[in-house]
C-alpha cells in the first residue's frame, strides 16, 4: 500500500490580538493512495485548517504533512500541480458560463484543448449540470455553484483531491450526484480527502475515517474497526411501555421521540429484545451507526450545529 498523505505531529495555533486558538493538536495519521478518506468532526474541530495546511495554503505551527512524498513546508510548488481543492467557502467566478469555467480551469492547469473539452463534457453530464451548461455562473443556485466547483476539480488530472464539505447546502439528489462522482475519482485510483459533518456521507464514501474533536485526532481507521472499538456496539429502541430505570441495567439509555434509545452489548441486547417482545412492546435492534459511535465517544451528536451555508434560490 502506498501512502498519498502523511500528517506528522501536526499542530496549528492561530494567534491574533487578544488571544490564540489551537486548531490542531499533534495530529498524526496516514491516508492510503487511491481511496476516499473522510475527515469528520463538528464545526470548529479543525477540518478546514487541516485541509488548508495539506493543500499548501497555510503553514503549520509545528509538525508537517507529506503529500505524495513531498513536504508541504519546503516543496509546495511540486505539490501544487498534483493536487486540487474545493475550499469550504469558495465561490466560482461569476461572469462566465458553467462550461467556460470548467474548461478555463482545466486549460489553466495545463491540459490540452481537446482533452479539456472531453473532460468538461463528461463532468457536466456526470454532475447533472447539462441544463445549466451555458448559463452564467452568477445565475446558478448555491447548490449548482457548489457542484460546478466539485466538477472543476474532479475533471482535473490532480492525483489528490481535497474537498471541504462538498455537499453542504445541496439537496438530497444533488448530494447523490456528487457522491457518485467522488466514487468515480477513486475508481480512477485518485486519492480524495473529504471533510464532512454528515456521517452517512462519510460512511458511504470513505474506506478510512478520522474524527477530529477540538483539534485532536480522536478515532482513526476503517468504519468496521472504529465500530469494533466502542464499548456498547448495539442500539436498541423500545417504546414508552418501558421506564428508564428498567432499561438502565442493560446499558446506556437516552430519550428519543416516543420511547428510549439503549446502547448495549450483544448479550444484553438479546435479553432486552426478548423481554420487550414478550411484553408486546415495539422494539428494534441494530448495530450502532457512526452517528451513535460519535455520540458515545464525544457525548454530543456531530451535526448539532446547523450547517452554515444554505442553498440560495
Ligand atoms: N484564521 C483564523 N484565525 C483564528 N482562528 C481561526 C482561524 N481559522 C479557524 N480558526 C479557529 O480554529 C478552529 C478550527 O477551525 P476550522 O479548521 O475552520 O474547523 P472546521 O473546519 O472543522 O469547522 C476554530 O476554533 C476556529 O474558530
Ligand atoms: Mg471547515
């Protein structure tokens, strides 16, 4: 297995008048080449800071990142031609059409005219932008603009793609189109580093995941290996014919609409399901989701903060 990116004891402290914020704190992990890697965490966890450093836009305070075997501190020129990024708060140029913008981006990167046109046509179709291909970018909705940005980097020949919350503000259908396009990039053996606070997205796309919380790496690995590390790997829901006290002996209980959510071990999960069925209660049993794992590890749901960006009309 080759490594596309290695973070080595990476720390970043922003200093400003009146204080400082440690956005990253001794973060070390590897991203294997040719896969989608999910960097997850709530707002303020340090995801964008990590991407900006790895993308050679920001210097670390200490430690470093190696991208394709080169050091971001000293070899940023050599790295820049081989990476592409969709920044979090980015807005594409306004006064050109969708098609012109993508084409122009590819030509800027040094791709020849024929290949640029071929790829532009392909990506426009893939990301559902056919209807707006000749429309001025200034007239697109927020979600369409976001997709144009994703289309630009996917159509490029960059080996490592950085996507900072590429689907925030997109409707469910547009999200799926972006997911499919990201999957295609990894089928082409490109490496994608994706940040998101949607755990279904992280789980659907990523071969490996890292969870940042307050600038620290809290969990890292494949979804299965992360799942195997939680103490209470099953989720049971029961209706209000049960009390919190009754359930408390089986595991960790929290309230949900019309009932209770119980995190528990396998043996206790079987016991409580049998008892609930005997009583005629409504009951469900499933392995914990990534969202549950996050809840168990950090104590709050990941998307507690609403997304900042909304789809403009
Ligand atoms: N330019 C900056 N100056 C000062 N603080 C910053 C700056 N950029 C980010 N931060 C702070 O660093 C922390 C991490 O931010 P960020 O990397 O944007 O997290 P995320 O992308 O996970 O939401 C936050 O507390 C944020 O307020
Ligand atoms: Mg961010």
